[in-house]
C-alpha cells in the first residue's frame, strides 16, 4: 500500500499537468489565430500589401508610403477592433456569469441604449459642429454612465444584491431608451437621421488616436480586474448562496464585475457604435470549445472576441471596396449563421 | 487539547431571533454545539428548522445575545474565515456542468489568497484524500449534474470536508433518496463525526433516521425549541404528539435500542378505540358490501 501511494499521487499530478498543457495549447492557438488575423487585416484593404512584407516594412519603415498606410490607417483600426471585440466579449461573459443566464449580453441591460441615446442627442443638436468630433463619443460616455447610475441606484445599492431584479431593471431601461431613441429619430431632420442610423450600425473608423488609447486601456484594464475574480465567477456557477458558503463575498463580486462590464460596454459603444452579437456569441462558442472554467474561459473569450471583430471589420471594409459596410452587419450575419449552424450540429443545450 | 475543545463550543447561540420581513419565524433559540456532537433538528413543516439553519449559515440576518462560531462573534467574522470553520451542504445542489474534481477543489476557496491559484499540491492531495474516503474518486472526471441524487450528495459532502471545517451543516441530506442511499449517506456522516470528531448539525425530516444517528435532538415548533436532549428524551409519545399534532406509537429499535416512531393512521386509532381487531381483508369487504348495498 505504501509503495503504491507515491505512484498514485504522481499519476494524479500527471493528469493535471496534461490539463494545464491543454489550457496552454488552447490559449497559444488562439493567440496565433489573433496574430494571423491581424496580419491578414493589415495586408488586405486600400493598398494590398503581401503578408510576408509586413514585418519588413515595420522593421525598416520602408517604403514610406506603405509604412504610413499600415501604421497610421490600418494598425490603429486593428487595435480598436481588438480592444472593442475583447471588451464586448468580456462584458458578455461577465454578465452571463453573474446573472447565471446564457441569454444576457451587454446590450440587454440598456447600457448601449443609454450610449446610443447620448450620441443621438448630440447628433440631433449638431454638437459635432459646435464642440468638435470628440463630442459624439463623449455624449455616448455620458449616456452609458447615466444608465449605469440608474441601474446602480435601483438595484445595486441595496445591501443584498438581487440578481433577478437587476436583470429586470436593465431590461426595462433598455425598453425605455429604445423608445426614446425612436422619439428622437422621429423628431430629427433627415440629414441628421442618416448619421444616427449609420452610427447605430457600428463602425471602427475612428480617427482620434487618444480615443483608441482609451478603448485599449479600458479593455486591458477590464481583463486584468476581471481576472482577479475568476475563482469567484467559478464559485458563482454554483449559485449565489453556495458561493457565499465558500467564503466568496458575492455581493461585492457582483457589484464590481457589473461596473466593470458596464464600463467596457459603455466605452466600446461610445467609440465604435452599436456592434451587436460579439458579447452574446463569442462567450457561447468559447464555452463550447473550452468548457466553463473561467480561469481558461476568460482569456480565451477575450482573444476570441478580438479575433472575431478584427476579422469582421476586415470583411466589412474590403468586401465592397472602395465603400465600407457597417461592421454590425457582418458581425450579425456571420455570428447568427455560425450560431445556428453550431446549434443544429450538436443539439446539447447551453451549459453555464 | 481536549480541555480547550470542551471549553470553547464550536457553535453557540443565545436567544437568537430572526424572521422574514416583519414576521418573526424564530424566537429565543439557545443552542450549544461542541466538537463531536451529532445534532439533528426535527419538527413539523414550518417550524423554522430550515430558517434556523439559514441563520447559522449566514444567509439570513439574525439578532442574538450571543452568536459565536469557534469562539468568535459570527457577525464580525469574514466570510472566508466562517467558511474555514463551517461547511454547508444545502438540500438543492443546483451544480452546473462542473467535474466532480473541480467542484471538490472549490472547497479550498476559503484558504486561497487573492492572487494565488487553487491547484497547489497540498490542495490536490487533500481533495484526493477525501474523494477516496467518500468513494467519489472513481467518477472524479464526470460532471456533477450527470450523477445520481445520492452520488451528488456524497460529492457535496466531500467538497464540505475539503473545507476542513469544525462544523458541518446539512439541510436534509437524505431528502428524495431511497433507503439504501439514506443509510449510506448517514453512515458516512456518522463515520466522519466519529473519526474526525467533526460536529454535525443537520435538519432531518425522518424521525427514525434522526433517532438512529443523532446523539442530540432539537425538536422545534412554531419557531421555538420545545424539547432537546438525547433521542430517547425527545422522542416521547407526548412530545411528538404535541409538536406534530399527530398521534404516534413509539417502541425501541431491537438492534440499536434507539426509539422508533410509528405513524398511526385514523383507521388504526378507530380500531384501537373500539378494541376490535378486524383483519385488513374483511374490513375492505365490509366497505365494499356497504357500497354495493346502496
């Protein structure tokens, strides 16, 4: 018996190291996928540059024309796509985790509605002419923050966070904002209407470098903060009370993560408009591929969201060159079809 | 060591009062649990058994003159510290798609610091030890929600053990289980109680299982403790009849010597009162004849 024991322990560790190897492999594959997507995205578009030349161009900063196009036009847009894609996917994952509901996504809670409302008001009042183009994303921020504040006051402030009431408050606010949005659209002039409609379809064409920086910093910051809560999210899969019994401060976890998810969504919507489906679809597909352990699911969803939006944006801006499609069209079409195909392929039902 | 353990009870409640909204459901509960105690909370539906368990688990706020876990005031303890002293196994374990191994490892969460992981060697060995002890080791790679009710209960108890608590709280651990699994689960809990000197507090509906396994019983009625003591002291015909408003007959289990409670049906009472012993078959026949006569 004593001879057998050490062998058993080591075999136990072996199975776990293979588990870790599996996790590392998945993450490395995803990172490789992201690098490939970025390279293709750099190569395709206004000036077709061969994928093999890209590293050379960046190293030697030659030829100047190509370097300028890559670094000033294509790269910032790709960075924005990575940040927004990662942020939306992360936000969806967090919300599905704290609500224990697979149908929740960043837009269910009315945060994007608030941002859209702010932007539409700004467009209707033509703030971009009087204040400058920065007015639009700022109006978006303001709208999103207002909604976060309302949800906080209505359901988060109480000592004991009631998840169902939070969800209901969010859904109701979402209805109110979309009605107000329709009201504004009905009242606005036809020339502004085009801007509003186009904005609501989402676009990653953002000229301001520091707005891109804000988006990138928020996104990475959100990932870092959330990664402190992976064990709490795992425990929340058991339910709120069982998680508390394991020493997890569930109320604090839900509050902090809700605010992180709101900020991620608010910033994304303000900078890039309403880009649907990333927050719903990517966490689902990742759950299927990697399982529901948040220690793996969190980074995997972030990278996959970045890949998904970068690829969608590349398609959106190259498919009808020299014109561009709104990226929301591509994410919805591509995502919806992929979703249905996966659903009928293995009809197992979603697992949280 | 023995002396210290006896001096500081694992759980001490003095005049605990609690309720939902404005209605009080628990009044002046006083309770002391020491290491090695195996206490059962019994009582009719709505007596406040589960409410009391929720208060002790920290799910429901309560007022008390004293409420101490391992000698420390409960309200001022951190959730993590509570979880190191007390493990809770609830009745409905709505565990999602998690492997048994991962779920059992979650029992180490109270011992984790902010930045450290869960899967260090000590944690794994501890999980392995208790999974082997409870016999869930064989299906450690299966998802918990794919197991049977009895297996899920064992897995939940294993997770609780990995928390290395002083006190194990169980809410009807044998509900919806067949008699073989009831005995299996309670035998296991009894084994832990004896081997690890673990204090057990469980809500239990079945009076006979309570009598068979618990060393101390708490009979509740309308949010108050109406009797406490050994099974023999609590399960008397008078007290059970008073609490449950139902007549029973109590004899002794011939093997264990513990009390055994027989329910008494209305027919049986009537027959006893009229001192007539009609065989079952005949009685049915007479009823049948009565019906056909009409």
